[in-house]
C-alpha cells in the first residue's frame, strides 16, 4: 500500500512543479498559432456579418408580422368590450346612487327615532317624578 501512496504523492508533486515552471512554447509554434488564429478570424468575419444580417432581417420580418396581427385585430370585439364595460359602470353607478339614497333615508329615520326616544325618556322621567310626589 505504501508504494501506491508514494506514487500518488509523486504525481501531485510533479504536477505542482510543472505548474510552477510552465514550459514556454517555441517561437515557431507561437507564430504558427498566431497565423492560424488570424486566418480563422478572417474567415469568421464574413460569417459573423452574414449572421448579423440574417438576424436583422428576421427581426424585421417578425416585427412586420406582429404589426399585421395588431392591425388585423377585430375592432368590433374591442367596441363590444368597451360597451359592456360602460353598461357595467352605469349599473354600478346606479347601485351606488341607490345605496346613497337608502343611507340618507336610514340616517333620517335614525334621527327621528332618537328624537322619539329622547321624548319618551323625558315623558318617563316626568311620570316617575309625578308618581314620587303623589305618594
């Protein structure tokens, strides 16, 4: 088991040493890599331009389709919806007016009943006083 452990450790040490002292590529390799990258870049530029043009063309087509769909919306449906909402609004206003009228009538009735109650209390007090004085 010790040889396996030392081999695993040795690999880690070697990997750490390689990370500390990276090998630099040869100038010839660097030049060929740079040239390859430049070639690939030059080939990619027209493709990128074509893809951008395709994207813009598709964007305009979708925008045009959406505009046509919006124009094609049935305005009759929208008019019917507005009419329905107007009728509902009128019903709600009528209900509110009726509730307000009912509230005013009930408040007047409460005031009348409070006046009657106050008169009844006054009459009751007078009767109690008269009953006490007659004894």
